């Protein structure tokens, strides 16, 4: 029997076989490089992930515990009050339509749903208005996403109040440092990305990972999935209804954090160090960034302590003028009828944001008029649009003059205000506010935080429920199951 003829190979076939042979020869070295990349963890990631993993068992200093309680209470209050605002109502409509596994609270409603949806909706509620906290160096509103993310997963897993408290504090530490490492305001201005969304995304992920009790390896994978979900850019500034803004600042990052934690908890693995090596997070998003900032003074500087709480539920540029009027009344009591004229001086770029705006809570002249009449600026008054046409308010508003002051621009980002009040008896009063009440330089004590929370919660849930919620949050480390908060956060 004659031998079978040898198959003839074309030039293309020979080249193909050669390529396969080369690939086969290269595979061992490719595998080795891949394994090395997988196992290589930078000192920054090693330090950060170990710190995150230990957070669930690490006692916090007393002053950090107290501040964390303030921010939890302030954010929960913002959720409750936000449930009655347009962005909040839109979020609750979605929650009712999409209600899923009944394990997590949707604040201000009777809805229970899955942790991802609850985090999303409650995050939007928390930033339905300019009521929630803010962190200047990171250019973020951390509480709006971190507090609801930790709550949603905490309810799902039955976390203790102590675990919840520590998770929230960790979220502030990680989220705020993340955008500071990217470059803070410079990163925001040059990239047009949303630092608010980025910080919330990583802060919520860290908080959720702490609630879940992840080890260091799981925390590294958690951060990997957080980077893959990092989103948000400056177009939110064109949203005049404060709905997209609520999603970008609060809802989206809260949802992303819970999602990342649930993926890892389900056994998903990922890249061991997304902050170093080829195509890493900093290389892609901020080549000028400094990853070492992520671990700067961890365990020594707690960012929740460096986060501001608003005393007045109005636009930020109006905070200092209201402080000034309150200060002046302490020194020399007067009524609205005693006032002849009010001059408010602000940096031009600051004052332009609130000069004769159409919404009450961001209209400088209107809120000054309300402050003169009411001696305070309640959440209800700041959101009472029909009152903008009230004759008594309009009479006081006609006395108010805004003056752009270029000398105050040199002091930015500190939003300094000067208020001058002329009384009918000839007295001339003046106050300069350089440190707004509630900021790190002039923090509110517990009593003022409680007063604000009561003002936000009481009209929605009732005075008795508001007080019980306040008392429970201020003793949250003694709560054995965070689900204890549920009946205190919902209607009916």
C-alpha cells in the first residue's frame, strides 16, 4: 500500500502554524507575567486594604464617634425631609414601582426593597436638596451616599449599630481621600468629572465592605469593582430640578457601593491592585494624582471630623449672611420693623449663585427677608415658594441689597460674608462671618445638630417619632440590629 500523500501547505498555512508555535512558546511567559501582576500589591494598596479590613473591629476615638453620629443623624434627617421634595418624590415613585426583595428600608415611605435599590433611592432622598453635609478638600457630599449604602446592606445582613457606625466612619476616610488623591478641585476642574460621585462611589463601597466584614483580599477586589463603576461628570450642573444631581451625588454612588460589596460577597474575584500597574485607575483618570494620599494619616486623621454640617437648609452662599444676622441680633436685639436697610457683601462668583434666584432656598434676598421676619430660617420656610409673593416678605426683601465684593474673592474657597444693617433709630450694625456655623472651623455642638434634625424630621414623621429616632441614633453603638431604625424612618 502506497503511503498517503503529504498535505501541501500554503504560504498562509505555514505562517499560521508559525504564529501558533510562537504563541505556544510565549504562553508560559505570559502566564508568569499575569500571575506576577495578579500577586503584586503596592504598599499603598496593602496598607489601605488592611486598614479597611480591620475597621469593623477597631474602636474609634470618642470625638470621632460623636461626629459620626452627628453626620448619620444629619443625613437621615435629609433623607426624611427630602422625601417631600421633587427629587425625593421621583425616587419614591421608582421605589414603589420596582420594589423587590423586602429587606431594606426606603425612607419616608412604607416600601421595603432590595439593598441595591434602597441605597439608590435613599441616596437621592439625601441629596434632594442642599441639606446634607459636605467635605471641602475632596469636593464631595459624603454622607448622602455613604450613610444610605451602609444602612441598606446593614439591614440586609443584620449589622449591629456599632458595625454600622464604624462602616460610616471608614466610608468618609476612604471616599474623601480618594478624590483628594486624584487632585481634588484641580481634578474636578481639569477633567470635568464629578468629584462628588467619585468620592461617594468609593466611600460607599468601603462602608458596604466593612458592613459585610471583608478581609483585606476582598477589600482589594471591592475597590477594583468600585473603580469600574466610577462615573459622573459636570453636566449635572445643567439640571435645574435637582433630580439628576441627587442621582449623581447620592443615589448612584450609594447603589454602586452596595453592588460592589454584593459582587465580592457572592464570590467574585478581580484585580488585586487597581491603583498600580498597567492601566491602573490613576493612570487612566488622573496621571498627576498621588495614590499615597489614600493612606495619608489613616487612623490619625478621620475625615468625618473634617466634614461640614449645614446649620441652615439653604444654598451654601446664604449660610454666612444668615449667621451674621443671628450674630447681630444676639448683640443688639431688633425686629424686622426696626430695619431700614440691609447690605450683604459676598465674593462676586459666590453671590451670583444666589442673587435674586427663583427658588426660595437659593435666593439670598428672600432668605434674608425670612430671617428678619422669623428670626430663623426653617426647612419649611426655605421651601415655601408661594411665600415669595407674600407682601410682608416682599416689604422686607425690598430693604436687601447684594453688593459683589472683589476683596472677598481673594479669600476663597472660604465664603466670607459681610452684613451691614441700618436701623430706623440710626444705629449701624455690621458683622463679618469668616467661619460659617457648622464648618470645621466653627462646628455645631450636639444640641444644634439635634435642633436641625428635629426641624427636618418632625413635620414628616411627627414629633414623637423624630425624638425617638434622634435618641436612637445618638446611642447607635448600643443598637444590636440596625433594622431597629426601620419603623423610625418610615411613614405609617
